[in-house]
């Protein structure tokens, strides 16, 4: 799930934009296309498909493990496998659209996503399910970046804002309803499919996106002049995998020497990626961004905050299902206050952004930390007797803080970059968000399982919440190095 940026005309919600990550060629705006509103609906179907898939597995994880077996690592890989592949390929997803044509990549991504979803639903083992989740993430990274370029090519400048305004209510409803829908489907067990139904629902959505795209999205020509640094992409893939894999598998293997070797090698591969980017003539990230202090600070802020929030979302779901023994439907309803808080604060933030600028991020982090600390107090006090009603207030407050950061973050960071750097900067931020999420799921969830095993679930949940609050404190310290004001909205 990636953030929508107001500078790109997107909606006030932490959700997947139809953005163009790492794109260096800005699409040319045409006159109004006769089918533009139908094309918008098709793009929204793809966005909803991605957003639902990013949220439903948090609720479905325990049911999947009960059916297929597997250890704690399965619960982590269900989320991390998707976001890892999505984040790595998102860096080049936009440029692949520039090179081979956005319509072609959109159709490939939507069709591949539907097939990978079907494979998830049919998976007979944990290993094949995780492999299918990785495939979902890869096709999602091809699909999602194409939307902005497609919409800008079919909507005239005067209607662009209206088009992107549709993202808010549609994606807001998806964010709130995703966990509830997942819980309801597992609870209702349609045709005996159980947890598999959460993946099967993507098949008709993907098919609708493909058929609609073939019928309505105008063809565009490939651009052979676009070059992609595959060596840099390979270094980023290897580095990300070498860091995340040992964090997830290390606890089950009792932290053998190879896990630490992988972590060191991953850090070195990241360093190699940065060096390659500085020297490459076809870099994935504009070389000037690597010298931009405000942009680099924004990347670090996002890394800390998104890692914390992704890990928090998963351990909260695991806590209420594995330790409080809530069913999937009750778990989805219990998590709903987080999504409601995100939506409410995201909408309010677009009113406050112009007045508060970067200080809105500081306020959001503070509110989020208050919710996390409140949750730690609640679960410590009630322990195994914690009820859903006890969690409503702290979860809602935590969600408010998330929304107050999600909505303005990209616009504040992008205020410090030049116009020609926007495509690369926005795409790199989106990729960072996904990779941070994978890292947070691996790290925070590993901490949760280790503490739950040696202490208690309530202790682990409280400690995990405070660890996330600590990451928030680190992010807050970076706020004063960001641009003071957000980038103005695009007409």
C-alpha cells in the first residue's frame, strides 16, 4: 500500500496512488478522452485490488496457518513477501511503463495479479503460498505505477483534480472495510473456501481491470530511448532480501551465524546500490536527490515511521487472534478504529497542511505515540482479559496519528526537490515505504514473538507498541530538517 501525494493530485488518504514511480518522462496531457471516466473506474478497480491485498492478510494469517501449518515466519512472510517484491520492483515499474507502454504494463500487471491471486487461493503448502504472494507483489508493482500516466493522458488539466478526488472515498472505504471484509469472508466460509476466499475475490477484480483496459484504455507507443539500470535493480533486490530474510527466519533457526552474515552482506549490498546510483548514467534515482539533505531526511523519516506502523498493524492482529482468541470477523472489527482514524485524520490534514506544514507531521507522530503508549497501558492492565471495547480508544488515536502523517508526508518531502526530479523522487519514496513495511513486519513481529514466548502476550504487545513509539520518536527528531511547507497542489 503506497501513499497518495497531493502534489500529484491524489486523494487525502494513505493508499495506493496511481503514481508513476521512478518515471523520468512525464506523460503528455491530451484533450479530454471520450471514455476518461470509465478509464478512471478501471484504474480505481486496480487500486482497490492492491489496497485490499495489503490489508486482508493481517486478519487472515492465523487462519492460514491453522489450515496449512507453518511457524511464526509464515505469518510474517504473508505480509513481507508481498511488500518486498512490490517495493523492489516499484523502483523500476514506472520506467518499464515508459519503455514498453503504460497500457501494456497495466494489462500485464492486472492479469498477472489475478493469476497470482488464484495461485494463492489454490496453494497447498505454506511455501507455495508465500511464492504466490511474492508474485502478487511483483505484478502489483507493474500495475500500480501506470495509473497516473494513463489518467493524465486522458483527462484535460481542468479535470485532473476532479478525477483524483474520486480516490479519497473509494480508497477510504477500502481501507476501513478491508480487514472487516477479510474477517467476514473467513467467518462466512463461502462454498467452504475459508481464508482462500480473500484471494479469490481478486480474480473477478483483475479480470474486470484487464477486460476494461483492453476495451477503453488508449494504446500508447513504447519508447526505446528509456534505459533501465538492471544492475542497480539487482543490487537493491539482493540487499533487501539479505536483510529481511534473516530477520524472519533467524528466530526459528535460533540465530545461527549465517543470519548475521546475511545482515552484513545486505548492508554492503545497499552501499553498493548507492555507489552504483551515483555513477550510473541511467540511475533509478536522480543522482541530485542523493545530495539533497531534505530529501534524504524525508527518506529516513519515512523508513522509521512506516516500518513502525506496518509492524504494529500485524502484531495487533496477531495479539487479538492468537492470544485473545478473537475470531477473524471480531479481529477485523477490532482493527477498524485504526482505519477510521487514518481516514478522518487524512481528510482533516488537507485543511491543516497549508497552515502547519512540517509541524503537522510532528503533531501526527505525537498523536500516534500517545495511542501506542495508551495501548501499552491498556494491555498491561487487562492482560488476557482485554476486551474489544478497551482497545477502541487507543487504536483510534494511533490511527489518527498515522493519518496525520500519511496525508502530508510526501508533499512536505517533495517540496524540497526540483520539478524535473519529481518522478524519481515520488517513486523512490513509494518504494521506500514498501521496503520499510517489509522491514518493520520482520523486525517488530520477531520482537513480538520472542517476548511472547519468554514472557506473556500482553507483555509482548506492550513492548512492541513502545518499540514502535520509539521509532516514532526517532522520526520526530528528523522533522526539523524537512522543508517547512508542503509542495503546492497541482491544478
